[in-house]
């Protein structure tokens, strides 16, 4: 610390405004002092940058401080404190600024060449405006030799982790959803430096990772930063069987004991048995509820088919059976349609089951043509540009993944209302701009039409 502080002070004294001879010959000049402590830190641990800005008489406005952003490092302001000093019989007033710099990679760092803007009452009420350059303060970040093989490297004074599993039903069946949540609490580092948890894929389960939740808190009196990262994923159960969500191992470097420690989150067994639930994907089985939905959505066609079946049943049994097969094919297509997925999503919202709604939303997006290529919630919100929809989806995610419930819960009625509106608008937009037609490969196998025929008028 002392060699770097002395270098920094020497650099500032060498500036014209800090020369003792200049201060004796003319009016008092502003003083800027800068230093970094400690000059060598473990990757992920903070070093503190202190800047003291003093001016004769008093400052007429707060100093204009640079951002102190450094490549591969995160900078956060800690505090600012008013200070007063006496120099050669003159009174100086100013501010001490403190910043925490968290290096993310091993190597040598230095503050870029920047300046501090100072406005002060040189001879009240006259105001003087000066810019004072700062020295390039160096510091180093390193990974301890004992932890050189850690991937990723994570350092903290203290670290704890816990997991929870939320099931959509007590007795799991195909179509149910299981939410696994891992929360990591660390002391002495920022949440953005905590590595994401990787949820392993399991054969027979469909994996839907969720957006992480990051939170930092600072105790100003104890000067301690506590960070929290919460990662979650939804596993959709596709078929019967015995499964296990794999064990999660978190390795980290304890800066207090200077050694590697591990936290193990045990594997979570799952038993899936029985038929699919109402919240699952369509199984193709005929039920009274499925028939009722088909009749409601296709009542005109059903009426014609019913009349036709009655008429044909007397003299054309074969034709009646053919019509029944057509109806069955249409019903099977409906069970795999966007309309069925959206109807299932509305039903799940009516039951206020957040996990079922979240899974139903993901399943619907896979079939909703305007965003089906990506099929993610982020793609929907980006296309819809609806702040109220964003608010409801954020509240739904918080209900499932946030470590603590927020006061503003999600509303099934509002969520479905905003989704209906977005569905209509995006459909109209797609039809207005025209969706690309998908034709069989045997039609125009050579690709683009030739110039000879591309501009010919259509025969009428």
C-alpha cells in the first residue's frame, strides 16, 4: 500500500497546481490526493480507491468525478465524506470519495487517465473552474496457486447455498412440473461475480431454465457487502419412471482461511407414475372434455358433420366412417394446435397454478407462429412491447423463482388479458407483413424464378 500511495502522491505533487512554489507565489490551489489499498487482491475481491478533493475556501458544487470504469473489473461507489484541512494558514474544504473495484480476471490493472472537475470560491464571490488530472494508479489481481485449477474461480469471505424443489402436485404424473431453485449467499463479493448454476438435462424431463435473480446489500457501518444469486429451472415430466435431479457441487476459495471449500446440494429423486395430468401436453386420448372443447371451437363444422352423418348413416355407412375419420384427424390436429395450447394456458390461469401457467406459456410459445422460431418468453415480450405484459410476467417469475415473495403478485386475469391483446396484435402484424410460405421441395426445385417470368402479369 505505502509504495503505491507515495507514487500517487508524488505524481499529483508534480502537477503544476500542486507545486509548493506555485502555491507560495500565487493564491492557494486545489489539492487532489489519490491512492489504492490494497495494491494486490484475489480475483473477485475488492480493492478500495480513495480520492480526496480539497479547495480553498469552499466548493461551489460537488466535484465532477470520472466513472473509474476499468476493463474486466466492476466499480461501485462506497461513500463520500466531507473533510476540512488547514494548509499554510488557509482553510480548505472538500470531499473524500471511496470506490470498491472488483477485478474479474487475474492480471495487472491501472486507472485510465482521467480528470476531476472542481468549482470553488477562489475569491468569494468569484468562482473558479479547474480540471485536475489523476495519476494512473496500478494494482494487481491474482488467483492463488492452490486454486489455479478451479473452473470457474469464486472467492468470498463466507459462502452458503441452499436448494428447494417445488412440485406442481404431490403425486407426480407425466405433464406435471418440478421447479428446482438454488440460492447462493456470499459475503465480500458482488452478485454479478457469482457464477451461474448449471442445471443438468435429464432424459425424460424437459428443462426450462429461468432468468437469475441478483441482489447486493451493503452494511455501511460494518463496510460489508453481501450478495445473493438465485438460479431456477423448471423440469417438465414427460413420461413415467424414476428420475434424479443430479447433485450440484459449488467450489469456492475462502479468503479468510486461504483454502478451497465445497458445498454439496444433494440429488433430488423423483417418482413419476400414472396417466398424464390435465396440465400436461395432449396425449391424444378421447375424453368428454376434449370432445366438448372441439365442439365449441369448431361448432359450424361439427353441425355440418352431424347433419351429414345422420343423412349418410341410412344409406352410406362407409361414407359415414370416412367422415368420422376426417373428424378424428381434425381433432388430433387441434390437440397439437396453437389454439389448444392457448386454451390450456387460460385453464391453468383459472386454477391460479403459477408453475402450470409458466409451463403452459412456454408450450404455447412453441406453437405461436409470430415467435415460434425462438419460442421464448423474452422473444414474446420483445415483440409485444407491452409494459403491462412485462410486469405480469415478471411477477409470475418472482412467484416461482424469487427467494422472497414480492408485494405485487401476478394476476391471472390481467396476464391472460395482456396475452390475448399481444396475440391479436402479433397475428395481425404477421398477416400484414406476410409470413413466408413453405412449399414442397418438388415445386420449383431450382429455387428462385428466372428473370424471364418473374415480372410477367398474372393471366386473368
